[in-house]
C-alpha cells in the first residue's frame, strides 16, 4: 500500500459525512505504519469507540469507508469467524460492522454489514503466527494465501460500499 498522510485518509473516505470527517481521530500507529507491508489500514476511533475506519487501495488510489460497530458482542463461550481475515476467535472478539453506502444509496439509508475482528487488526492477525485455540482446526492455507485473501476481501467490501464494483 502506498504511504498515506492524514489528508489522504480524509479524502479517501467515500461514505463519510462532514461531521464524521471533522471528528476523525487517527491512532498513534498511523504515524509509524510500515505502509509497504500493508494492504489496508483500519482502526477504531479512540474518541468514538463505536466508529471505525477501513482504508485500502482500489485502482491505485486510497479508498476508505467509515464503519459503525454494533453494541452487542457475541458470547466468549462460542467461536466466530471474521469475514475479512477468516480468523476464528471467541465470538466477543468479532463484531458486526456496518457501513453506509456512498452516494444516493447511502442517503436513502442503504448500508452494508459484515462481521470483522472487533479491534480491526486483521492486517496484523494474518501476518503474526499465533497459537491455535484448544479446539481450533489448523488452516490449510499458507500465510501468503491468507494475506492475499484478506486483501481481496477487504477491497471487495470497500468497493461494494463505495459502489465501485
């Protein structure tokens, strides 16, 4: 992913309202990100915890969306799978995020939702080796395939929200 500055992030958010752009807060890790090793950058707003942001590249340009997390988390006694990184986790660590569609569809109230890791750390999750959960089935795909799959699914989700398909 190309290196981004704050103004790139703000202009990339295709479904953001003026109020959302005015209150956007970047995390500290934004300023030390190793952009060459990322396919997307996502974070929960430190001042507005129910809000998240997801930025990736579509056709060589930064494209991003504002996300809204549901209040309800799943049970820690059940498992859930993130739809972006395909990582199995306790259900309370996977949250339904919705994104208002860009343009007239979003103005009518249309949105897209998917289950994503609650900390939006999918980029790190697929790149870090981790011990398996007690009853977890070991994935049969390589780390590179997991990274490519995450990148593909992230771009598809953002493109869907922005109507760029």
